[in-house]
C-alpha cells in the first residue's frame, strides 16, 4: 500500500475589497464589497464549488494606515471591513465544507472571550473554524485600546505564548463525551469530564471551565505568520498552517527548511504543519494579456498612496522623488522585521526605484504576484510545491470579485487537471481534511493530572 | 387623521435550553439544543413566521452557577451556550426580518471591539442588531477575566456609562454617506465625513475611527435591564427597550411609571422607550391541563438545585429544610438588588416555603409564569399592556423547543386575533419597526464640533 500523493492545500485570502491597495479603483471592481455580506458570501460559495480548502480573513482593530489628516487618508481603499468572527459565523450558516479561518490578536483580546468565540464558530460550522494568531503590529490599534503606544515586540510574544496556552486549555475544559444530559438521573454532565483550568500566569488569571462543550475539532485549526525569530518559534510550537509572504523561491526554500526544522525541534511532525505562502495570480489567455492587466493595475496607484505605504513599511520616504532608487540600508522603522530583511537582500541584488517598489507592494502586500496564462501560473505553483518551497498556497485577488473569479474559474481547473488540487472535500472537519494533527483532549481521564501540571508550569 | 393603535411589542427570550432551570429534564425537551445551531435556528425561523419582533439572548462569560465541586454542578442544566454575537451572526444569515438582540458586558469587553461587532452584525443583518447592555453580576465571570473578585457595583456602572459613550461615539465615526468610493478621483471617502473620537476618559482612551461604515440603524437598538437606582438611570439615559422581571401587576405599574418618568427627566420621549417584562406562558387547552403541565415542571426541580439557586440569589440557605418558611429579612447577598427588594415586599404580604420559592424561581428566573388557556394568558398580557404596566412582552419557554412551539402556535394567533400583535413586519430596520427613536449621526456636518465637545466632556 502506498501513501496517496501529497496534494497542494489551497486557501483564498479574502482581503477587504482586494489585496491590491488600489484594486478598488479597477473598472470591474466592486469597491464596497468589504461592506456587503451577500457579495462576500457569493465569492466564498464560488470558492467552495472549486473545493478551496479554506477562506482566510486577516484583521486589524483599527484603520491601520498612518495619516496626517482625513484628506490624506481618504485616498486609501483599505478603510472598512467587517469584524471577522462576526462575518465568518454568518458565512458558516450559508456554506457547508469550506474552512473558515480568521485573524484575532492576542494583544487586544481576553483569552476566555476568544476561546468562546472560536469554539462557538467551530460548533456552528460543524468543525470548520481556524484562528490565525497575531500579536498586532500597528500603533493605530494600540490607540483604540487605551494604550499610548504599541506594546514592545518581545512582550507581545511573551503574552501571545501564555494567551495561547490559556485558550487551548479552555478548549479542553470538557471531555468530548462529558455532556450526558441524563434526564432521569438529573445529571447534565459527568463530573469527572469537567476540567477547571485554574491558570495563574504573569499576564492572565483564568479559572474556567469554558461555558460550552468541546467543539468538533477540539482545537480549531491554528494559523500563524510571524516571520521574526520569536514569531517562527511560536509558529513551530503551535501552528498547523504557516502563512508567509515569499517572492523569491530560494528565500522561500530557506524559510520552508527553517520552519520544518523548528517544528521538528519542538517535538512535532513537520509533515503535519503546512507552509502556505500567498500568491496573487494575474491571469490572461496569453502572457501579453496578463502583463497588460498587471500594467493597468499598477497605473491605479496614486503616488501619494504609494509613498505613504513604503514610508510605513520602511521608514519615512514621503519627500523622495518616486524615480529615485530605494536607499540602502532602509531607514529605521517599526515595520515587519522579516519583510524588511527580505527586501534588503533583494535590493542588494537588484536595485529598484521607489515607484517600482511601491507599485509592487501596493499590488501584492509583499506576496508573490504571478502574471501569465493559467498553465504558466500553475507551473510556478507546482515547481515551488514540488521543490521544497511550500505545501500549498493562499490565493489573493487584486480586486473583488473579478480577481477572485479569474483564479477560481481559470486556475483551479488547471490545478485539478494536474492532480495537484482536490476534486472534492474528504474528512469530517477542516483539521482532518487538511491532514493536520488531531487534537484529542489530553486532560481527559488518566492524562488529566499530567496535563494540568504541564499547563501550570508552562509559564 | 388618527394615530394607529398602539401595538404590543413581542420578543422571544432564547434562554439556553429553556428558561426553567430544570426544563431540560422535561420528557419532550431537547436538552442539548443550546449546543445545536440548526435546532436553535429552527425555533427562530418559526418565531419569524409568527412576526415576533426580535429574539433576545442573555449571556454570561462563565458557568455562572456557584458550586463547591463538579459533582454538585453537574445537576444543573444551564452550563453550556454559544457566544451570542457569533450565534446571532449565523442566525442573521438564515433569517430576514426578526430582530437580533444579545447581551454583552461593559465590564469584560473593550469598547472598540464591541462597537465593531455590533456594527458588523447590523450590516450583515440589514439593520436588525441590538445590544443589551449589562455590567455583569457574577463572581465567576471575574475569575475568568484575570480578576480576583467582582468589581464594585458603582464602579461597574461608572464604567458602563463611559463605555456606552465610547461605543456610540465610534458608531458615529462616519457620516452615512461618507464612503463615496470614487474610482476616477481616487477618493475612497469624503474627508469631512470622518470623525475621530479622541476619547480620553477615566477608564478608556479610544481614538477611532471605527474601521467600518456607519451601519443601517446607525446605532443598533439598545436594551437594558438594571433595576437598581444606577441601573434605572442608565436605562433612562440610553435604552430603547427595558427588560424587567415583574410578577405583580402593581409593582410592575410602579416600575413602569418610574421608568417613564426617568426617561422624560433625561430629556427623552417616554413613548419611544419600551418597557418589556418577561412572561413564561404555560399553555393548556383547559386551565386544568395547563396547571398539570406546571405541576409536572415543578416536579423536575431537584432539591439540591433549588437550594443552591436561592442561596445564590438570597444568601446561604443551603442547610435549611425546604419546607421551612423563607426567612425575613433575606440574608445578606450579592444578588440582583431589585429582585431582592421585590421578593421581600412580596414575602411580607404572602409567606412562602423555601421549596415554593425555589420552584417558582427555578421555573421562571423571577419572571411572570402565566398558566392557562391561550385566551386567559392573552387576557393578562392585554390587561397589563392596556393598564400602564408594560409596552409588550418577552416570551420565555420553560423548555425547548416544545415550550416555544406552544406560545408560537397557540398564543400568537390569539394575540393577533385581538389586534394586539402585528400581522406583518413593517419598516426598514428593527429600530423603525419598533417605533424607536431614529439615530441620525449628530457628528455630521454643522453639528460636528458641538457633538465632539459633548463627548469630550461627558466624563
């Protein structure tokens, strides 16, 4: 008996009104779709028809674009979005099989509240929930949550580790079969099936139990995307799916090997942790048609928007001429460290003008923009997948809904034809469909005291 | 031209697996329905068919039943429930007209996060969201949120007032027509349509704006149920709907008159604030049949459950013989003050045994249990409604789904026949359907600076 061939995992990254920051200006774009539940749901249903593994919603609890005034901000299209757990719960009610993953921050939530919400979503969706664990990088969020500034990077990660242990401990509050609801005996649950958490750590103190039965997946799928050292270590310890922005195959292979090694070092099976970079397909029936689409999209970026964007990522460049070369080293900034390092390595090899950089970032948010025919794009996806650079992909649309329709109707059939993408959903839950580690309740029965101790000493 | 006749507002209070704490033991009960989205949704769709104005979900972020161990707790049926905003978002996707109101605490949430969630629900449901503002009364919640004890009553209300102002201020972050999304000009919103909150109060510091367009209702409907002095004042200032537990018509009339006077004193129109007590109809084709149903339900209460329940409400009575008379005055406790005062007044007139009290409370949670034929129950509801005791009712089922099916199929047609309940939904949003104050954005246009100042000085 041989193992079934490894298949590519595919997600759809539903970024507001498109991942291209100026995609909303595209003539075919529905610029207000991030504020239109029915329009959003239509895309997700179409993704389900194409057997996409899951949808993913990033999030931030703020308008996260730095700006000096409303006039300046008003040129940006990524302003409004639904709160993702609210949206995913509504989507759960109108879909059946597609996974539902969203971001929630460990810095601005309470672990008890978050554990309840994801467990509720997992119940309501029959085991399709997933949590992308982030610590939050934006000053703007801090100002909305009674803080004067963004919390220090190391403190954020320290809290994230503890927060995660509390949430997963709460998810194991009850044995899977604890709720017997025995009417005759007047016994609602088996007393030995309840496990108080009694967590007392440096940042959180949480007694439990969760006021909800254990959910179909036990633990909703965990995604994570931190590229820094502490971010990678957290991912290696907790994540089932690692999101990453990778534009260069060699760097992607290095990242892939590093993450798999960290997963193994954390005592986990590297084959059960999926590395899934983002990719934005720009699809044409010919290469020239695709390139013309890409050029049209680049022309949508207003210089004021572009200069602001790179200033946010790389330090202040707002007074520069867009035709100047990007300075090296990059100015000091609070941007995402792993992205900065990647860009510096790339610019050392291939200098680019400021305009070239902001056009590219505007379109892709640092992910791989792949322009060509369906076959050409599938070639690249297959090459990375088969050559140790990824376990699958998160598809990103430059604008909505057309950008998503393109890859759903043109690219997905090509991937299926090659036997790379699934032809139907298999398995009971998102976790089992993705071939991830199952999460039995380690606090049940005999394992209870050992596990209680493990949680008590983890911080 | 005459005004249309005043109509009774009707809500359905979806208490976990039934409002009777032992209702889950009823032979016809689906004891696990609080953990079954599709079962819950079926009841709510049936309520929508009967033109019920809204569903309401109470909440607590804990298993809120004090207990010395799991053995003791395991006899109680109100253990598990979905997180209500997650549930309501899913319900929104499968219903069209029924209002969706749930509880969220000002003590254990962040105002920015909560403002987003209710605004998202209001968008997703096309203007059907409502927020029941509570401060939380249980020690058990505090222990799940890194606190050693329940916050002091007056501090909770002080925070609630400030929290509410921040949330409503965030809901007015954008003019209704702010998002122009002008592709040609590259202008996503009108700069003058954005209003930063810049709130700095004793408990919260929130800059804004909300990262979501103003919702269909502007402000989701506000419900409130605090019966203490500070609770009534908060309700008079902010609420559109006042929930209340009332079992005695005279006391209900006093409460009604007091609340309407407080609303007027707060400068608001008393006719636009609805007083809606709970009522649990126990319906039979004859009075004797209904009484037999009630007796059967009483027999479901295990004495251990009953004694624990009244000890939680009224102080420790766990060692007493259930056949003793209730002591007066009641022991010192942290129970809901208004309920304690009402019970003391009632017991002074009519002494009851401990068992009689716990059976009644077990069934109704302190609300009006009305036992009889549909006509008899409608008589009482009509009498209170026409005699200055209420503006409508929250229907409560002793167990699910049968208890709800009874009042939906037997009582609602009787109320409609009398012209008391609506025969169809009218209006664009829950707020307009209930005849509540509309909430234009007072921060728009000329009113902006005045309103900004009002918010800045409100605390």
